C-alpha cells in the first residue's frame, strides 16, 4: 500500500488502491442485507406452484411451513401472515382489545400503528436503560380503568422481563401481546421466548433474521385461538358460505411460504455467522471509551438480529457526527429507534408522549446507532468499522 501511486489520504474513504495500483470502489455497506438461498434451489418450488396453480389460500407450502416453524421454534400453534403489521392488527382483534394499551415508544412505528388501526389509544411507558425494553416497574402507574392490554416489544431480539410483565398482567386482568418482530428463534431459560404472553407476533420481512420476502406469523397458545386467528386472516370465513367476523386478508402466499421452507434450512448457519460478528464487534470495541454495546449487561441475546451501540457523552463525537463519519466511509448505519414513535405527529399530543415521562427512551434514541450485521458481512468490513470507531474515539 505504501508504494501505491496514489496517496491514500487523497482517496474518498470508499475507494481503495489495490496492490497493482488500480483504483476500485468498495461496495457500500448497509445495516443489513437479506439472506437468500441460491436461485436454483428455489426453482423447483416455483415449478411446483406453476404446475399446481395453487398460489395462495392455505396451500401445501403454507401448511408445510406452519408445521416446520412450529418444530423449529418449539411452539405448538402458528398462523402465517402476509406481514407482521397485519398480524399485530389481527392479534388485537382476536383478543378483542380496546380502550388503552400500554406500549413502548422505543420501537418501529408499526407497533403503535397497529393500535391506532384498532381505534385503541396507545399509552407510552418508559424503557429499562439496560435492555431498552418496556420497564415493568413503570407499567402499573400507567394502568387506568380503560387499560385492557400491554404490547411490549422484544427490542433487538433481547427478551423483555416476561415474568414481571406476566405478573402485572395477571393481577390487573390485562392481555399481553408481544411484538416479537425481532425475536425469531430466541430462547429463554431453555424454551421459546414466543410462548410468553397471550400472543406473539413475528416478522419475516426482508430485513429480519428469517425472511420470506415479506411475511409474519402469530404464535397462539391453543388450537382454538389459532383457529379463530385463521378465520380472521381469511375475511372471517369458516366455510365457503359462512362468514362469522369482519376479517381481513392476511394470508401468506405459496411463494412466500415456499421460500420460507428453504430459508429455514439455512437459518442456523446465518445466526451462527451473526454471532461471530457480534463477538468481533464486542471484542473490538471493548476498550473504546464512550461506546456502549447494548447487551453487555449480560442479558441473553440469541439471534443477533441487530448490533446496537450507544454513543455516550464520553465519546469525542456526538452520535450524529459518528453516523455522518460512517456515512462518509460508505457505511450506512441506522439510528433504530430514532425518532421515538411518541414524537411522530399522530402520537405526540398524547399525554403519555410527554418527553418528561420518557427520559430513558429519549436518551437512548439520541445515542443509538445500529452497526451493520448480516451473514455476508466480511470480517474485513467489521474490522474497518471497528477501526473507524476506535480512531474517532482516540483521545
Ligand atoms: C419490522 C417490524 C415490524 C413490522 O414488520 P412487517 O413484517 O414489515 O410488517 C413491527 N414491529 C417491529 C418492532 C419491527 O421491527
């Protein structure tokens, strides 16, 4: 590199000079990149769909994927959906939730939107500073006679304090619906995290740990609930002439289900690679003052869906300065979850959106950056990202 005809300092950070002096542009690095099987592996499934002409409405791939997911995730009842958001909307309908629901402002906006789509008033409660999940110690103070449920999020796939939440829900007669969009495959005390609460809703969106292009699922505790959810996702039909409820179209197509079956074969390997990257970041950033890797506090993190760091005041750059510096190196991180959901126009006038009541969530939203993590990310790129953070953080 020293003998290169180009002075490296003159290069845009995204360019590099190879041994022979040719200038190549590094491909940009994004926060995530979807996992896909080889196209050839998908073609036989496509052929099968073409020949059968069964495209959707609970076809063979759909039913096989439901069974395979139950087995993989260690749960008994799954209803596949077109996406997680319709799953959340339907879960609230299935449990006839109304009035007010306690939830977290530190999430993707679909969590709270699913409440508004049901004419339910979201009540935002602050988060725990270590897990960044809904803080159970603050839930009871937010319960009113109108409260009917709690909708927590296993943020970044890190488990909520499910025992504390269940205790509160039981003593106040509230339902619990987990937004488990990040929690695919996460285990707690040796069993699936998805068994907690009345329902859990997964996302199989392209950006998630397990994807079916678009997709989602509701995990139910019993066959009767699953059956009702299956009616709700199919317009409320129970047979070809009977409609029992104003359901929606939330069905997963055969294309998505066929992809899911293939993806399931590679998901352990994908999570194992994510784990390696997670470990590499944690080791590389351990000594960088002011950079806190979320999850260092020892909570169990099993799927490595994200790699969130908090840029604290001891770091020489602000969060946004670091975000821009990485961007200048063509490394495109995301500030999940900034802005807070409670700051969006349709929520900010709610009494519970007052920043005074949400200090921990506001601080996290001001400090967080999610670093790139996905199976195809190279160690070289991980090391380059670590080096940028270390150098900018050097006193
Ligand atoms: C991705 C995501 C959703 C929405 O999932 P879709 O499948 O895209 O509808 C909901 N909640 C959270 C926390 C998410 O990250």
